């Protein structure tokens, strides 16, 4: 059974966005884009290998900004 996502932590992610709902929405949109566009990422740059994990790491790095 999977443990879920341990990294990045929700507390760290909420320093970037003040809403869990906004965070979930934006991570989902980015993960869908990563998966559908089959974007290539250097796996050594990320702890997570799944599209949602990569999206969350990108958010944590500050590479995603939002106007919503």
C-alpha cells in the first residue's frame, strides 16, 4: 500500500500559496500538462518521479506563479 506523498511537505508548499485548494488545483493543472505534453525532465533534479510530484516540487521551487 502506498504511503502517499511525503515530499514536499504540505507545510512547505503552503508557504507558496495560502490555500490548499489553490495549491491542489495548480498542481493538478501542471501535472496534467507535464503528463499530456510528455515533458522531459532531468530526473536527478527531482526527488519525485510522478507528474504530480514534479509539479509540487516546481511549485516549491517557486517556478509557478498564479493570478487566481
